[in-house]
């Protein structure tokens, strides 16, 4: 087999493998909502009685990542 035949075979195999039926969940879990504004995020968390997960960050300095 030459390279073109292998490529075409892989492409067809990928299309066939990916053509399965996509089903949506009957009761999907609530998704995470990201907020860029702390005040609005806290207000929504209080209103919906849900916890928050705060991620803060800053520019990196001397090779230390900026997210901690």
C-alpha cells in the first residue's frame, strides 16, 4: 500500500467510527458556570445556594506559574 491509500483508509475508518449516534442525556448534570466578575459570581452563588470555586492568578515571575 502506498501512503495515499493508507491515508484514505484511515480517513474512511475515522468517518465510520465517528458516525455513531449521539444521544443527549435524559437528566444532564448541571454544568459549571464561569464568571469573570467576583461580585456577580458571589451574588449568583448566594441566590442559588451553591458553592464557589475561586481561581486567582497573576503574571508569572522567575519561572513560577501565575495561577495558584
